[in-house]
C-alpha cells in the first residue's frame, strides 16, 4: 500500500511533468488556435491520470530494483 508521501509525490510529479510535456506537444502538433486550450486540457487530464498511476505503482518497483546489491 502506497504511503501518503508516495501519493503526494506521484500527484505532484505527474502534474508538473504532464503539464509541461502536453503543452509543448499540443503547441507543436496543433498550434495556437481557438481549440488549443480545450485540446491541451483534455490531453493533460488523460496524461496526468496515466502518469500518476504509473509513478505510484512503478516507482516502488524501480526503487527496489535499483537498491538491490
């Protein structure tokens, strides 16, 4: 079971990284038009959920693997 610290870390990391990456990718692929904000926020929400879950559940596995002797 992830601790509250792990959940907070996962949420913050996924928020920051997906916010930046989706902004850049939507800017490059769609450009700035009347639908930019809608497309960016929709893309960000999907990415935020997926990355948040990935960080939450994969980070402990990777941390354990890297801490092996």
